[in-house]
C-alpha cells in the first residue's frame, strides 16, 4: 500500500486543531462562518502522488470538528510550490506553512525572516536518502547509472528526489532521463524489484529501508548501499513574524509539543508514522545553511534564469 507523506499530513491536521483550541491572535481573529478562517499552506510537493479528491476528503472532517466543537474554521490551502507558499506567508495571506526542511533552506534566501515553530520527528529520526543496488550489482555509485533504471516509488520523500537530481547534475547537464525512472506502487515493492532484478537501483529514504529490513530481513540482506546523502533538516512548521502574536504562537507551540501525550494524539502519531513534534534544535539554522550549500535551490524558485 502506498503511504502518502504521513509526517507532514499529520502536522497539518494537528496544527488546525491546536489553532481552534487556542485564543485568537490580536492580529487575526478566526470565526465560525468561514469568513475569517485560519489559513494553513502546503505545497503540492507534499502530496505529489495524492489525488486532489483524496486530499480534499482528508481535510473536510477536521474542519467540521472545528466548527462543531470549537466555533472556528480552519482552511487548508494547497499551493504550487515553496516559492508561492513563501510569498503568501510573507504578505499575510497564509498564517502557517508546512515545509520540507530543504525547502525552508531554499526559501530563507527569499525571506530570511521566516521562523520555524516546531519540527516533525519520525520514529527513525533522521531525514536521509540512500542509493541501493542488489548485492551482486556492478553499480558502485551515481556515475554508473548511465542507461540503468532507477526506482522512485510513489510516496517517495521529496528529499530523495532532490538527492538524485543533485547527484546527477554533477555528472550530466541534463536531468536524469525520465524513461529510466520506474515508479512502483510502494517502497516495499520497489525494494523487492531491486532484489528480483526488475530495476537496477533505487533512491529511497532510510526510514523506508529500515522498515523493509524489519519486515523482510532475508531479502534485505540481498541489498547493498552504494551512496548515502547528508542528513536533511527535519520537516518544519513555519510562520512569518508579525502575522500572529507571540502569545498565540507560544500556545500553539506548546500544544504541538504535547500532542503525543494525548490518546488521540498518540493514535494519530501511530497512524501517520510520526514520533512527535519537537523544539527547533539550536543548530537548525546551521542545518539550513549547509543544506542550501550542498543542494542549491532551483533558479526558477528564486525568480532567476536557469544556468546553461
């Protein structure tokens, strides 16, 4: 079964609930009739393989709960990319944004005032991708992938895509050939395909690999890691200072940090493969800088012409 970006999806839903449970900001007051909703933005990169109808169906029950029990309305806004999300946070059209960590690293070049509220933590902790082949494969790195097929399963973490694109860009001026990318239905299917020789390699996050090792240890021993990415910054919930007052933000942060302590919160964490929300680590800004250096943003996101 395909898993659709669970960590960030849960972040969205918990945030909506927390906003409903806190007092309204002095700068923005939500209400029940929907004329002044709390707007939370997400990019399409978080839902790359999710049908729009499924996305919409998943958000409706939460808005109903807010209206029935808390008397406020939350509105989820799906935007094209992190550049558009940043623009709408900056001008106050959105009140919170959910970013992949590397996306915030890129967008701090556009708006360095964007502030992380909390990070989202997976059970395996780190956000890292690996290039994997079968144990008897002659492939020893990205340079050996010319004319080879690479699996990028549905539900792949966006940083896995970024890792493949960056590593390949150092070898070839053209993107990795789309015809060589295979899209199995799930990470487990993709890893099975590598073991069975149906694809030559796979780029996948380490959490999915660890899950496969636990479920199929025998087949996992037929796999070999030939390249490993740096750790990417954790997914993050972000705000633009001045849109919501500090007291409101403090209460929202506290609610998120304690979400895993409630029965409902624990059930949701388990369902969406999330461990907890955590305080933003002291070195998070340094992580963003390192990531932006190692994985420069696409020029188009910065409004710059692509280099030739």
